[in-house]
C-alpha cells in the first residue's frame, strides 16, 4: 500500500509528520483516530484529527497536499455513515 508523509497540527501530535496510508483514490482518510490508553487501565481516549487541504494550486484550485488538524470536541464516531434508521450510541455518564 502507498503512504504519504502528512503533517499534524494541534493536540499532542502538533508539529509531527507521520506516514499515513492512502486509500484507493490516492487520498488519506478524512479522519485519523489515535487511541490513547486510559490511566490505570481505564477507558481509552480517542484523539481525532480531521483532514484539510494544505494549500491550493493556482490554475484549477485543486488541493496540493493534505494535513490533519486536531478536533478537540470529537467523539470518535466521525466518518461513519449516518443512516436514518440507526440510533445514536448513548455514552454512560460518570457518577
């Protein structure tokens, strides 16, 4: 599979450039999810990064490259199809 060095902005991966696998269309995924284990073996946290164009070309205005930007309020369910007949997953509340 082909991969591309992609920069990350914001969050814990700020300033890093990581190889990201490309899909069948030659683009990285729309969302990049990084699982982080919880303290003391608790529930893991998922950090979500959203793909954005790095810049645009002059003539046609097509994206020149891609970067991932941290989304602090994401739940980790981004990128899934939203079917009208499916229910939203309820998250257990603490307390």
